[in-house]
């Protein structure tokens, strides 16, 4: 049994960052939760909020055994020395099963226009950084306009219902 001491405070939100650009530019077909291999200063920087997944993408290795997270920016940690710092945009290996990596490789190779994009980053229950990645197909301008029209239609309908219920 632990004697005395303070309990660790839980974070108010487990969410680290959301890739809103991915939801706008891509149609998400499948979602998958994966872990990521990080260095200590990277974890400290993520806790400080210095992470950007906007330009990121996932590259499956040609052998189909693993996947790599590319072009994610994690800023340098303020209080660590230069020797212990990490590279800000280094390729980071993802932690997923071999079958999942092979399936993602097959889907992106066989169908043109398919890509794998990080959608969200969050803290798991065990205080580990997890990513929600999505198998996506790119949207063209017509699809984006159609989404905007649907959103405006829903907004207008909710506005009408609100005005109707008030009176």
C-alpha cells in the first residue's frame, strides 16, 4: 500500500490535437487506433502542446510489416539541452500489428487515390500517446461544395425549428 503522497491529477481532456484539415480534404472510410514510438523530450513537448499533425501522413513500409508517421512536427522541449533534443520532423514508427499494416498497404496500393492520414492524437488511459488514423479518399471541389450545402441545410433547419419552438 502506498502511504501518503498526492495522487496524480488527471488531465481535463485526453485530446491532444485534431486534424481538421483532414476531415475537410478527405473522405474517411476506415478508422484505426495506433500507438507511436517517441523519445522522452517528444513526450514532454507534447504535454506542453507543441505538436502539429496538419501536414502528416502515414507511409506503409513496402514489406508490409510496419508503418511510419511522416511530416509530423513536435517542437523542441524548452528546458532540455541540445544533446538530448529530438529532431522536430523525424519519421516516427507506428505501433500496430503486422496484419493491420499489411491490410493498409494493400488498400493504398490497389486503389488509386487512397491515403492514410492521422486524424486525432490523444492520451490513452495508461497515459500513452495514441493516434487515430484514417484510410481516406481525397475529396474534389464538388464534394466539398456538397458538404457545405448539407451543413447549411442542417443549420437552416435547426434555426427554423428553434424559431418555431420559441413562439
